């Protein structure tokens, strides 16, 4: 049986931030918001627009997550700020890291509500306002433990506000990373064997949005292209309700154990190639042809080569070593993954695949 759950309210429109935020706060009768973002991760204009969306009766406070803060410390520190502010809603905006930390903190408050003073909201609502890298995996109930990430389960905001005007002027690097992550999430969801017909369609539409606009998405800072990127990113977010794929699970392991910040989009750009190679080995000829036909892979071209040629257009680091991963980290991630997944080869084989995955063209070469 497949359980399909879509719980979040999503506003999606150009310039919608202020109106949507104000109306959602009024609708939910919320008056003590805590604004949360990551230090130096958003522009002053982004922050000012969030504040401008607060009704006059709101008594708000703010918190910036320190750069490179340990995950557990980040969640613990934000949880403490929510308590001190007696916040009835956490408004997380900017990076997907910020949104994930905010969700994990709100969930922890709910789980341990008996420890807190009765005057403090034990289960503050979560509003998510994503930047260029979009919303992390969501649409899972907060008590569903099947969708594990570094932060716990996939996030479940009360409300999501997606406003493409917020990401105008983003850098080519951050835009390229968002494109890579979105494409990888959509492909991973679509190619997985889980059964969720709506997710299949949503994922395929996300892939098509990226492919038909790829060159412009990288080079053109237009509202139309920002809208297409945010729409495709939302597709990837919703499609991953189907199940997490090989690339997503490997990414979580590598990011969790990395001692330094890693560009997640650049990492997913490489790991999706490993996932496709593993799937090609395990599929029947019929399943392989079905996948190629659905994605429009030209006859005579392998699925992996087709995808590699697409990913090469994104100016991002082209190997795991250039992302800062050494042989020991790769071996450890391979061992953990290989012992938990039936589709994986041996840890040694997987480690070799990760070591040699490399795209031929890169602005960082």
C-alpha cells in the first residue's frame, strides 16, 4: 500500500511573500514569530521583506544560525531561542539547511513538551520561506520515522511561501548547485521502484522543466527562469515522498560525516551518476528501456552518458576529492551504505565507483 500525504499549505507566486506571510499569521492567530536564518546566507533585501510581511501586532524576535555550527548544537541553540522568545511560530527563511534546522528544533520541542514551562508553546508552527536551493524533502507527517536525514525525518512546514523574486541576483554557483540538486532529486524519485503515481508525474515534470531551460537557467537572471527553477525545485521536494534514492542516502551519509561545509548540489550532481550506474546494472532490459523512453534519452546513448552530458553544463566541482572528501571518508560511507541496501555492490566496489566518478568539464578544473 502507498500512503500519499500532502499536508503543507504552499503559496507560489511572484512577489507573494509579504501578503502571504501576513495573511497566514492572521489566519493562524500567531503573534510571537521567531525569524530564523543562517548568518550571511541571504541578502538584506530578503530579510527586510520578511520583516515587512509581519502584521503590526506581531512582537517578533530574530536568530541567526552561526556559520559552520555543528548540527546538534544548531538544533539545541535554536530550540533554546524558541523557548526564550515564547515563540508561537518559527519563520525559517533562506537556505534548506536553515529550514531543516528549524523543523528539527520545532519537532524536538513537541517531543519533549513535558520539560517546558506551560507558558511556552510546546509545538510552534513552522513557516518555510526557501531561497534558491528550495525546500528539503517534505510532505511527510512529523510522526513518520521512515524518512531519515541528518536532521531526523523529512521536514513538514505548516506553510511554505515560494516567491521567485527573492532569488533574483543569485550567483551562478549557487544557481547551478540548485539546478543540480533539483534535477538529481527528481531523477532519483522518478527512477526508484517505489509505487507512487503522482510522485512519478511530478518528478518527470521537474526533470522536463530543468532540461528545456537548462542553458538559460544557468546564464539568465530573469524572473521567468527563477520561476522555472523554483517550480522544478518544488517538484523535486514533493516527488521525494515516493522514497529516497541511492544518491540521496549516500549524500546524507557523506554530509553527516564531513568535517567541513560541502556544496550539497555539487555532491548530488556526482552521486546521481553513481545511482544511475547501479540502477542500470540491476534493471531488466525492459525496465531500462522504459526509463530511457520516459526521459527522452536518444537511441544509442546510455542513460548515464546522457545524464553526464547534462550535468557537465553546470560549473561545479567535478569530483568528490575536489569537494573535500578523502579516501577514508569515501570508504566509510561506502561501508555504511553497502550494509544497509540490497541494491548496493560490495563496499569496496561502491568505494571504487565513488572514487572514479568525475565529469569531464568543470569551471573548477
